């Protein structure tokens, strides 16, 4: 929008449409499996930016439907609408052969994008800091437990969270590229911290830590009336670092320091 382009947003939740209408020209509300409507919305556009997906679901089928199924439907509509470029938000470690259901679904979706015949940019972003971030909400809740901060994993896993505005800048840069572009790029924030260090940053002081493996974390969440899939817990327990060529350098985006990103995400 800031660059003068027309932007169309497709959302599934009608309640979120009005906020988008305040900043974009057009918003459509529909099921992302409605290829016919998606085709109408995409017709005349140069680039589709596909952000749909999810990290915390109850079963493998839902991971595939949310992360792979929506991608296949969007690709079908994009080709029917004769869109030139497809930009896809993914995650480090995505692979069709991954044992983790989220990484496996993202890996299959990446394959579908590469095989589509469209120009494409796959952006593998680390955990995203931003308002509404499920990951950030979980980290804050765990860090502020009454007796001690709860950390999934050993606490030594390395994280480089990236601010949502920086992700947006890279996605927009991928769209703005005048010449043909196809490839996979990685994006992470400029500051690398351990999970234990992040917990302390989120509360502003050092706290005692309780470390839980993925299975134990899932059981603990259930006891407190919350749901956490083993798949999500496995992601939380692992490193989150970029594993592809630097998207920020490629598309001319600046990355926001961790503390500034955390402040902006409150």
C-alpha cells in the first residue's frame, strides 16, 4: 500500500476484515478451499502472497489441510487467474521427509510451490514477533508462571525471532523485484538468544526455570486446561535459526533488534 500498489486481502474470519479495510483497497471473506472465489479475487494481480497455515493443531490431518491444502488451492487459483508470482511463508527445516507434522506439511507445500511453474519466492522465517503471534503469546504465558518460568526443551536451544514488520518488508520486496525471481530464502532477527534468555527478557528479570520435554509439556498444558500439540512442543524445543540465503539482504529489508521488536509487539 505504501508503495502505491493495490492490495487485496483474503481472510477467513469476517471479524478481521474491517481492520484490513482501513489500510487496503479490497478485502474478501471466504473459505480458502473456494478456488472459484479465489480465482476471481486474484485475477489481474501480479503476485499472490500466501500466509495461511498454522503451528498448533490436534492431528496430522489438520496440519496438512491448513499448511498444504490451502497452498495447493491457492496455487490452483493463481494459475487459473494467470498470476505471475507466488510468495510463500514457510519455516526453517521444512521438508517432506520431516518427522514433525508441521515441518513435513510445510515441506510438501514448498514442493508444490516449486513445481507450480510460477515464479516463486519461499521465505523461511524464524518465529515471528508481532501482535497476535501465537508463539509469542505462549512464550509470555510460560515465562510468567507463578513459581518459575516454564521452558519447553533444554533451554539452550537458540532462537532468532524476527519482527513481523521485517517479514512484511521482505514479502513486499519479493513482490517488487522487477525481473523474474525464483528461490528459497531465510529470514531471522539480528539477535540470537537461548530459550532461557528469552524467558528472562520477556519478564524483565532472571527467573528460576522448569524445563520440560515436548511430551511433558503437552501433559502439563492439559493439566492447566490448555491444549498444546506434541508437534508444536517439538518446534518450541528446537533451534529456530534461518537455514537458507539471507532474505533481508536479497530484498533490501532491515531487521529490527529483538528488544525493539518485543516492545512493538505488546
